[in-house]
């Protein structure tokens, strides 16, 4: 998984097929680490389409090193 902030800029032109399909160019796939079969979320924002890779929760484990997970709890919680 590519970490946020370390993603290189990649700009390519895509063509929509008659079946409304597009192919992600190699540079874009490699820049984001997208693999065959990976799910993407399509968002429509301000007249544009954004494709966001869906990352399994298991892969996100430890991506925020140093985060303080010690939170105050109520007395009846343990």
C-alpha cells in the first residue's frame, strides 16, 4: 500500500469504451499500487470523477505510528 503524501503525481488521458469501461494506465496503477481485482470507490465531486482504492482494514494496521491509543474510560468499562 502506498502511504498518503508519498503518492507521485501521475496524469494520463483515458478513453471510455462503448461499454463505459476505462483502462487505468500503467503509470497510474503503479503510482497507487493498484492490483488486478482490487476494488475502487468511484466518487463524483464537483463535476469530476475520483477513483479511490479501497484498502482492506488489515493492511491499514500500524499506518499511524506513535498514535496514543490510551484513552480515558468510564469507571464501569474495562
